[in-house]
């Protein structure tokens, strides 16, 4: 191949710029955040608007299954925050553990095969279930998050919340995109 | 050979112009990179997520994380998925290009249609029958040839596709007739994905242009609307076929001059609410055929026009707490028109396929740990008409189907899936399709899936009734063909970021329908000896947190025809490699892919060499307000390679594929 000078320089430039581009870190635009950091922030906010029936420990346990990315973000969050002087503890559960010991269970897309079993296990226990699996709020998860136009929206299954004995604040209900009764 | 080169050069004359254009655009990109690369992007004024209120959070935009897509199709086999992000990153223009990137699949193009090859099926010219194509759950194969349309004759623009899933293996248990070797499941986007009007204009090599206009909106009452129209025109290439350069003065020295053009028009409309959906589509493609198949006169006007239309509706209702009902109904209309010259005489060919169908599907959850699905379907293929100068036929038929399926959760890490379906055809009788699958998760995120399934395909109207009155003979006595397959899949996942899988399969066909060779005295479809295929597929996929992603696969297949010989056009080795990365945050994205196909056997019994093809795409992502630019180079290293020709393309045994070609697309959003 016989590259003319112009062609060669242009190719070198393209190569360099691509190389520099790849090595540049992902940069956030204003008011836009990585998906799992956003989801973690939402989960934390949901707990602020939820009332559990009395439980003795001074900790709020948020459980995740196989979504490592969400758990890491939640852990970062928890290190900064407390809720009403309660400590927030993030715990990984596997299918064999009793999810009923958690105050919040997050079911991610990775947990899809196990979601029906987990839901059956904690039926009628005071556990706030949250998911990002599309359509699962309708199937019985209390709060479902969806992505719409690059933003997170959420829907609430009020029936499931009542069965679990949880009180969701009216503010939370007002902000929900959809409520299943 | 010399002549060949001159011709190729002639046909590439246009490409040099595009190359210059490409250089220009490249340089502009470079400039951008340097201008913005150093400073502006460091502007990192992040709000604190931890301090944000719920109202604020709802207004923040998110940067979607790259993750392994979850399958929608209900199947235990090793499903392959290509998402809208992939379509954009790799610049896919047709369903064929999408399928060609998937593990173990390869497309064969005879300059008329894209044929799909995979586990134990490969023979070009079978009209991609034996593969079921679903668009949002609606069957989109025509009912004369049972063909699935993957090229520019397909019903849907790739820009409207949310995801494509390929489910390898027999799928009759869920979809009945013709879900024989696999299912291609297209899920289209919603109006809200566009949220306004979008216009796209593209230009490409071989004087190709395309324009598309799409409008999407979600109304406040949750009703979602998507409307789209597009048109494509391509002049195509001139070809030199040495096989036709035989001194015959009518053969133009073996040069097919301007016999490769095509154009298409597409419309698509989708309106959906919370529990209902209405969808309609139309596509018409006209393609000139340069290869003079079936012994037609060379370098004369030979064309195929395929028109597909459909309307479909779905309604979902909760009959009780534990019982859901889905009602589906569709109508479709297929027209084919072909014209060719034989010894100076026109041979017009026409077929019309029309059908409607309806289905009631129930989903019951009465018992914990059981998910029961059952239903009935009726389908009326009321017209399957073939018109040739020699003979016409029209044989309608009806199908009644019943099916049931149960998914047991035996333990919290063990699932059993049992299903069976019976289809009754008024012309071909009954066919039973069972499926058995066991899914086991011995350790968290380690999966073992074992399945057995059987599928069937009835002879098509074309196979049974088409005749030219002398050489191509009908065979109304054709019987249903069957396939059995067993598959073992081992999969390891790490969250939704990484996975590796290995699949081992064994598959046999029973009385497969095939033609006698075109070199014999007459051509007729017959039920022949069963064939067998077995193979191993390995795939690894990883998504980085900075949204780079890679997918690599290797497939080994050992496919034998009914006589125990190596099957025609079945490469033993197939390799795929896909890598995409964002550049400068998310402002640009590159996609690079590599496809390797080993040697294949042709209809003449000889072999043709393997090849490796690389494609590359560069996209801008909201770099310029409202305007996205996408630039693709296919066959990056300008490899000379051929596909195996269908038998009826004699004297051609292989067909040369496109040299390096370019595609530039501008997409503008009206916001």
C-alpha cells in the first residue's frame, strides 16, 4: 500500500484521537448520572417514604441478590447516610437465605429466575420489594423502576404493599407514574 | 481475470468519491476530537446524588449502564440477543446483518435473498424456510414458500428494532409449523423511544440511498404511537461471471450489466395501550437478479418483487387473580411477482398468499411454583396461489392447534419445563411437538440446561404444486418433515456484566423435503433420508463499567446430509468477534466486528475457501444537537470472498460478495 502523505497524516490523527478517546474516562454531563448510582439513590429515597411495622434492631437491612453493581453503589451510599439514626446495612442474599430478615429486597434483572421464589418466600412479610425488571410491579413487586427518556420513573403495587403491612407515604404515591391496586 | 479486475475497478469508481468523502469526514472528526478532547469535557459539575430529593432524582438524566441483555423468549436453549444499542454501534442495516453477527449463524447471499444457515441447515435456495420469523409475536413468514425475509425485503427497518433474539433449535411446541431449526424473534421499539419526529438520510456504496421518517409519542393516557415510513434505492454493481463468458454473443462476454439494482418501500404503524396492541406493516422490494438462475437468459432483465402486508391485534386481560388471557389475531397478505426470459420468451411468475389467524392463550398461576400455559389457535391460509404460464394452482388450508406447558419450580435451584402441542392441518394431518427441559443451578450463577424437543414443517405450497410444465414437477404427495434435537447448555454468569457459555447439541431430521439435483432430468421435491448435525458452540461476553463491551464466539458444526456426506454450504468453523467502545465520554462510539467462516462444499461437490470479514462503524451520540452521524465500512480489508450458490444457479457454483463498501447515515431529531 502506498499511502500519500496527506492520507498518512490523517490516519495517524484518527488513530491518535481514537486512542486518546478510549483512554479518557467516561465523563458525566451536567445532571446526568450512572444508572446504578441513580437506582441506589432511588432505593434510599424509597426507604424514607416507607413505614415498617415496629422492628427492634437499629439497622435497616437492604438486600440484593446477584446485582453486584447495585450493591456497590448502595454500599457507597450507606457509608454516607443514616436514616433516623438507624444504620443502613447492605447485605447480599443468595437463594438459600431467608429474605424475610431484610427490610428491603432489591430484585434485579440478574435475579429474574429467582424472583418468583423470593417473592413467594417473603409473601406477607414486612419487606419492601423493589425491582428494575420491566413489568414486575404488576406481577407483585411493591416498587418497580423503569427507564423512560433517559430518566427513571417508578410504579407502585399498592396491593402488595398492603399485604406486606407497609405504609407508603402519599408523597411517594403522588410521584409514582402508575399505581396497581 | 484481467477483465474481472477492470470491471471491479469500474464499479468501484463511485467508491473513490465516497472514500474522499470519508477522508473529509474523518478529518473533521479528528479536529473535533482535539478541540474538545483536552478541556471542555473536564467540566464535571456533578450534583450530589446523596443529597438529592426524590423530585430532583426524577428529573436527573441517567447514563445507561452497559449490561448483558436478558432474553424475552421463553426457551431453555442458548438464545442470542442483539439489542438496539448493538444495531446502532455496529451499523446494521438489515436483519441479515444482525443475524450474521450471532454465534453459529451465517448468511448466504445469492444476490436475490439472504438465506440463514446454522445448526444443521445451510443449503442456500431453501428460501430461509424452516426458520420462524416473529415480529412482536406475530408470524411473518409468507405462506407460499414459508420464507422469512432478512434482507431489504424484510418488513421492519432495523432502526425500529428494540431487540432481536435468535432461539436455536426446534420451537414447534410454542409456534407450530415451520419453527423447525430456529426462531427469530423481533421486538419493535415503542413511540416513547423516539418521543417526537425523526428523519434519517443515508447514502452508501453502489449508488445506494435511503430515507426514513419516524414519529413516536406516548400520550398521557398511556397510549403509545409509532409511525414510520422509509424507502431505499440502490443501483447495485456490474458483475463478470467467467462461467457465462463462453463465446455466446448473447452473453455480453459474461458481464451482467446493471442487473443488481433494488428498491424498497416500508410502512409501519403501532398503537398500544396498557393491555392492548395494534400493529400494521407493509414492505415491498424489487430486486434485479444478475445471476440468471434456472437457466434464464443471461444479462437480461430478471427481477423478483416481494410485497408483504400485515395487521395484528393483541388484547390481554386478567380473568381472575390467577388466570390471564391473551387474545391475538392477525391477517397477512403476500404477493410475489417475478419475470425472466428463457430463450427470448418471457416467463412471468406470480404467487399470492393470504391468511388470517387467531389465538387464545391462557396463563395460570393457581399453584405456587407452577406456571401453567395453555391455549388454542386457529389459522386459515385461505389463499396460497401460484400462477405460471404453464399452470396455476390455489390450495387453501386450515390449521387448528392446542398446546399446554408447565414450568415447575422443583427446588429453589431446579426447574422443569414440560410442553406439548398438537397441530391439525386439513391437508397434511396431525403433528405432535413435545418439549422437555431441565434447568439446574448447582452453585449461584452457574446454570446447567438440558433440553429435548421435536418440531415439524409441512410441505409448502411451492414445494407441492409449483411446476413449469416440463422440467420442474409438482409433488402433491409430500409428507410432513420432522426434526429432533437435544441440547446441553453450561453457563456461568457474573452479575449482568459477564458470562461464558458452552452448548453441545445433536439434531436429526426425519424425511426432510429436498429437491432432486438441477443436473438431473427433472426437478421435484421429495421426502428424503434423514440428516444429522452435531456441534459445540462457545461464547463469552463482557460489559465494562465505562460501557465498552465485547462478545466473542466460536462454533464447530459437523453436519451430514442423508447419504452421510458433508452437507453443502455448512462451514465446520464459525467465529464471531464484536467489540464496541465509547470515545470521549459518550459523544462517540466505535463498533468493530470480525466474522470468520471456514471452507464450504458447493453443489458441484468441490470446496470453496474460508474467509474473514471485518466491519467498522463510528457513531456520534448527541455531539451535535439533534443530529447523529453514523459511518460504517463493511469488508474493511477489502477481502475477496464468495458464498455458495444455490443449486438452481448452475453453471455458477459460487457468487462473489461485496468488496469494501461504505454507508453514511444522518439522523435528525425534531425536538
